[in-house]
C-alpha cells in the first residue's frame, strides 16, 4: 500500500465540496482551496504514526484547517486505534479522515477546531479517593500495572496479616485489620490469598503467605 492510493478518493471528496485540489504543494501532501477561505491541508499516511501527527501539527503554522488521512483497516484492533487517535487529533486541533480503499469511501471522524475537554467529576472523585486511602507512597512512577500497590491491595495485605496465626472469622479480621470490608475482600479473593474454611471463616492460602513475604516492606509500613 502506498500513500498515493489515498490521494484520488481524498481529492474526489474535497472536489465534491467545491474545492480546487492539488497534491504536493510545498511541504503539504494535499492542499484544497475554495474561494477566499483559508486553505485546507491533508497529510496522507498508510497508518497512524507519531510522525504523521508531527507533520500535521507543523502544517498548523500555515492554516488552522489541517486533516490527517489514513486507510481504514479491518477488525477491532483498527477500531481501537481509530478511537484513540481521534481523541488525540481532537486534542491537537486536527481533523481525521479514513479512506476505505476498496470502494473509495471517505469518512470524516473529526474536524479541526479548538479542543474543549469534558471533565469527569466521577473519575476525579475516584482518583482522589484512591489517593486519600492509599497509605504512604509504595510505588515508583512507571511501575507495571499488575504490581501496583493500590489502597485495595493494602487492605488485602492487612487482612492477610490478621490471618498469619491461623483462620479467623471475617468480623474478627475486620476488627484486627481495621478494614471494614474485610469479609468482602476475602470472599472475592482477587489475588488468590484467601480461602474459606467454613461459613464466615477464612484462612491464608500458600499464595497469601508468599505475598506477605514478597510485600515485606509494605507489610512493615502497614504494621
């Protein structure tokens, strides 16, 4: 696949809207003009890439109306990439176009314009709750997601610490560990650390004892 294959459908799409279209004008892949309006620039690439966005941002020194265009790919992998790159294009004030090469269908997913982010109060609330509940600063920036010590993991460690000497009722663990949701944490057992030995009574699994050793520094901090 070559970038030149994208040009005919993009050119036809712009021409259908009354633009005069020319390729390879200066540093731009495609330039379209209509009357006294500012020019439209389209940068063509065979796939999403950082260099594509770099080029498009550079063209914003010429005009505010800059699009990136890529061929539309098959499958959910492309749809995920399309969603993520559409969000990035909006943040950068760029437009994004996909071209379905077999039939030349052009689809505009977003137009250039100022980015106006929509804040999520619920997400901010979750972030602040996690920040406030977490004890200390047990992680290093860039830690693998699977090993991050969250407030939930700290509560599970507290429960495990309360079971070091043997099985106990959930209510006893909650009191000893200072974790109100201890029974739910042990019943859900997301980490494989707990086992129910009888109704309402839990014990540590071998994996749970390994976790206490592996998280030794964190256990000491929570102690």
